[in-house]
């Protein structure tokens, strides 16, 4: 059993939990993830590691309340326990500390897996700028954390309630137009956002890493749900990634597959939550 030692509500849909998990905290690295079960016999869900503290033996996760398991997880409070918390899983991010200037771009909850990468690069002496985006100011998370580890921090919101009105690519284009030069971009967020970032950076040949964690399901490579074409080859986000060269990812295929079972997922969620078959 894994004890919840802290819990924070970041907005009405997103929460952060800090879990006492000594073995995971001892080994995990930026880019990796865990698999948890809220209760014994529950669904296994993969969640990216947002932060870790080896001395306190804790691991931080951030989740968006979108389905049955995350709704059940949200009902847990400090002092409660989780049945299973396995990891670290996935391939750790390859951090190019030889780069002089890196731009991190996080969309929504994509800021969570971006944070440990920027934090580690900054600790290794790399100058990092960060763009955070969201639907409105309440959906732009981890602002204080990124302020502490970035050189400059920029915001983009759909409604203009924080920073630039527009998308993260709006800010990206503005920075590049002003002559900002970056040796690498790390973009993590919804698939359409990452595709849009690559559409800007690829013509300029700015190396861009993306994370395919949004399409992970089983987390072990057995279900095939996170299959993605990278450089013309079939890869699995959970065992070969989740980080890949953004220039080589077939985003269109990934987006088609991600939406394939939305109706069935909602139907099962409604049944489990007692909403009925027509909810």
C-alpha cells in the first residue's frame, strides 16, 4: 500500500498527489511514468512522474479527472493509500545538456512531464525558456514551479486571461520572429498541439522532442493501444518512449487512433459511475 502524503487541487479538473513510494523515488528519472491501481482489482492506469524527492522517498503525479479511475483517485485524501504504484517505467528522457538554449513548451497537463526535464536541464547549466498554454489562466498549471527553473516564462491562453491570447505556437512564432534562437525544443501536450509545434520547428530545422504519453493505456506494450509510427517504423509509446523525435512522428495516425474508442470509453464510464446506458 502506498500512502498519499500531500494533495493539491490545481483547478476543477486537475489535481496533484504526492505518494510515498521509496523504490520508485530511488530510481525514477525525467520522462518516466508509473502505473497505479486505486484499489485492489481496479483498472491499471499509467501516469507520468511530475517530480520526485529521493530523500523524502516521494513521487509526485498530476492527473486530469476525465474517467472512472481518475474520478475514483480524486476521492482519495491525504493519509489514504493506493493499492499499487509500480515503476519507474518507460525510457528516461535523453537530456542534451550540450545544448546552450532549450525551449520547453507545455500544453495543459503536458506541463507535468515537461517540468522534471526542464528542472534537470537547468540544474546541468542549460538556459531554458518555457511557454505554458491552456484554455484559460486556471488551466495553466505549475506556474511557480517553472518560474524557479526557467530563464524566461511565457504564457498563452485561448481567451487571453493570461499572457498572449492564442496558442503556444503564437508565442513560439513571436519569439522566433524576434530573433530568438534555440538549439532544441521540448514540446509536451495534446497531440494537435505537438503537431502544430513541429509544423513550426521542422521547416527551421530546430530539433524537437515530443512525448507520446497521451496515447498510453496499458503501459507494458501488451495492449497495443499506444502504437505509433515513428520514422516509418512501429513503436510503442510505453516501452520505446514516451519521448520521440517530433520530426518523425506520424501525428495524423496517432490522432485517428486516439479517438477511435471514445464512445465506448464514455459508455463504460457511465455504467461504472451509475449514469445508465443513455447518459
